[in-house]
C-alpha cells in the first residue's frame, strides 16, 4: 500500500515538473525486415502452366467469318463501310 502511494506521488511530482508518463517510457525503434516479405495473392513472377493437349484458339472474324483477323481489322468491313458512307 505504501509503495503504491509513493508511486502515485512520484507520478504527480513528475506531472508538476512537466514530465509526462509518455516521456518516461523508453523509446523503441522499429527497423525494416531483413529479407523479402511474402504477400497475399498470386505471385507476380508465376507463370501459368499450359497443357500440351490444349490447342490455342484461332482468330475468326465475326463479320466475314474468315480466319486470321478480328472484325475491327476486317478489310471487307472497311470496304463495305466506306461504300455506305459514299451513298
């Protein structure tokens, strides 16, 4: 009981002197980790394994139904659109 009372009076005396309890706590320094940190999610350098049985899809145009290009680069579509603009 007496020790507790002495502790309270010391805290009060320090308060009157302008020293707070925060100033009395020893300062801790936090350093950066030594090695790389693992993050959540899929790693950026990971590559997906493709099966040797899967054949890649060939490009087909939705306008002329030919292989090798898409509708945005279709020569037939461009010709048809230019003819419609002239009319």
